[in-house]
């Protein structure tokens, strides 16, 4: 059944395609930059069921699991290890399904590129730099990301309005 027939609101956004592919999932949204090194290099992340869990106790997504989500955030911060950690999450099958970021830097994108080249496991990345990003996409909304065109389709169910 199409979103319109269910009474869901659908919004289409146009971002900048950074890395190709298509994916969808529930949005996991934060207005805080993500430090992948601080979030995913803790001893707890060694445990298989905790590998995709953010273990940076200073972050608002502390203890949230990224696996299968569309991660929406302003920017990656931290060390040059960012790409390697993201690549490891993809390799292990614990990565987000896609990434929508306001500022896609080379450190963030490098992990996606390397995961695709080395393991065939990259994820789409779209940069959406407008300040209305966090008003348009809320945690739990169903999001489709097209990393080839930069198109983002957000479906907010009638129960989420």
C-alpha cells in the first residue's frame, strides 16, 4: 500500500550524492556530531551484540544501535580512524543502512569507499547541508536514501505526526 493511502506524510529532499547505492530504514537522528572513535572503540564494542552500539557516554545516542538505521547527523568529528571504524562496522554487518550528513568530510566517506572496494559492503552517503534537516527527518521516520541521485524520501506514519 502506498504511503498516501495509509495517511502517511511523505517528504522528498534533494541532497548531494556523495557515495552511491540505495538503502532504507528507520531514521536515527542526532544534532550532535558523532565521534566514531569515541563511540565504537570501547571494550564493550568487542561483544558481537554490542558492535553497532554507540558507547560514547557523552553522546545523546549513547547505547543506541546503528545497525540497519539511516543515521542522520551534522558531521563526524575525531581522529583519522573514523573511516576505519565505519568500514569495520560495515564489514561486520553492524553499520547503518545509509548515512545522511550535513557535512560529509573525506574521513567519514573513506570508510564507505574502502568497505565497498575491499569487501563489497559500502553504504549510501548523502550530504544535506540545509539547516532544516533536523525538522524534516525525525528519529523513527522511515527513510529511503538514494546515494546515486542524492534523493531522500521521508515517510512519517500517521502515528508519528
